[in-house]
C-alpha cells in the first residue's frame, strides 16, 4: 500500500528524534506537491526512508549537527539516488531553479547567485566578494580555453600556485578557495558535475600578524587633522566618530539610514549584521550631540545634490549626494592618517580593533565586548580583536591572581630574600 506524505514525514520525524534527540530541522511543507506527484508515479517512500535512515546513522556515529542538512547533502551526492527532485525539495531548492546540462558559464553563475541569496541567505557583500573571485578565476581559465565545468583538480592547484606567486596573503587565498568551493558545491548539488575539482584542496596556514592598533591619543591626532569648518570635513568627523563610538564595520556605516538612529532611546541599530542579527549600540550623549548637529546643519547641504530619491535616507552622503562606496571611505581614512602624521595604516577596521582593545583594557567584560562587536563566538573577540596592554595585564594579575593576594605561598617564601654577602678576596 502506498505511503502518504503525512505518514512518511511522521516516520522520518520519529527516526530523527529517536536517533539524534532533536526536532526535525525542516517543516512538513518542504515535501509539498512534488512528493505527492512522485508518490503517484514512483511510490518512492521506501527509498526515501532508506536514504534518511542511512544519513541519520552517519550523523549519529559522527555526532554531527544535522540542522544545516550538510550530512544529507553529502549522502545524496555520494549515493546518486533517483529521488533528486524530492531531496531538492527537502533542501529548499525548487525544481524550477535547476539547470540543464547545456547551461553556459553565465547561467551557472546566475543560478549559483540565486542559490546563495534564496537558499543560503548570504549577505550581498559576501556574494559580491564571491563574484570577484569567480571573475578572476574565469580570466585565469580563458588562456587555457576552459569552461568552469571543465576544471579539474590540477587546474585549481595551478590557480592556487599562481596566487602564491602573486604574493597574496594566505588569508586572501583562503577566501578565494572558499568562494570556489561554494560554486562547485552548488554545481555538484545541481547535478552539473559528477566530481568535485576542489576535493582535497587545502587552505594555506594563515600567517600570524597583528594589525595596527591606534591608542586614544593617535585617534585624537587624526581627528585634529580634519577641517570641521567645511561641511565635508564635519561629515568625515561624524563618520570617524561613528566608527569609534559603535565599533561598526565599514559596510554597516555606509548602509546606515537616518531612521536607524533613535535619539529618544540613545541607540543606533545596525540591521542584519554579519551574524544575521540586528544590533543596537548605545550612544553617549556627547556623540548624540555631534550627530544631531550633523543632521541639522551639515547633511541638508549634502542633500541638495541628491538625485536618486532612494538615497535621501542614507545617513552618510558623499559630496556628490551619493551613498559612499567602500573604496572611497578606505581612501579617505588612509588620507587622514597620513595627514595626521601617523605611521600606522588607518582603515575602518583599524578603528574597530582599536576601540575593542581600548574597551577591553579599560575593563569591559569579554561577554559584553562580544555583543558590542556583533560576534557569534567570544574566541573571535579575544583572539583577533583584543591586544591587552602590559599595564592592563599587570592590573588584572594584581587584582585577581591568588599569589598577589598572599595565597598559595608559605610565609617563608613570601619573606624578602637576604642579600648575598660579598665574595671574599683570595
């Protein structure tokens, strides 16, 4: 007797909850009409159950989280089952979005972009970065007369070696490998490839380096180099203050809108931060006063040059009445750093790390600093953003270490050692 969608889903849910002790990570709606139609044509209930049973056993044996369905995806690719359309529904990829075997490179990339936005929920800035890598990779393939689907592991290794010869940093090369892996994983899933060309391609070990940190005096020195009498100068001062006051990322500042600042509550809201969560950062009264002056006296002058109505809500506007471009802000901050006579390179991320370090050295708990910076993991906060000053570390040891409180050592060891007598002449 054919099994209904509801009965099959209930069986899968019971399997999942029994074996992994957590709720099924997707709703019944993911099966939908496609499964009903396949039931009528093929009655694949037994195969679906067998596939799901195998995947759950793998997840249990490896103790892997199942919420992202990565185990199921790998199993489907390995087994090459005939129920690809069913599994596409389970993974959230519609039949309409699949590609035929005759798709050209542009169609493959467009399908991948749609997948990143609709299925993986990637931020636009991430997709833009991936696009740049794919464009560069296609330029690398052009002299070799290769399409994206014709790439093998040797070609990827040659591209990686070319990146190393170009003296790119390990972190940069690793980001490009991640972008390529995302693209070819999509082709595998869409049935466009049988073999992963990035299989066994490893990332490079990133070099250990510390980015520059500005102390408060150096930030004050940079601010003093800004001409506050000019509208563009006061705008730049407001921008620097926004970076310092909120620890914001560059993209968050250039996307900020006027309505995102709530003066009644004294907070600024950064919508959909990098970790996909909105964040509200408290503004001190003196910072609010600067922002109010900018909105009342300076920004109206910049609004006069705005031509696109959609730009009128942007908090930061260029002298031409446009939203700022990332490169423009980076060049502007670097220019002010040189004008102030700072030997350190100044960027938006310099302010972010500098303020994080200052807050940590002034005693802000790591848990609050993690929230302030919008990090998911506290390890990111401590390992990549905070450089404790010697004095701060000394204060922490003296305040918290039991030995500084006279513990763990016997009284005789605490007593000052007696000076050694001078050596007697022979």
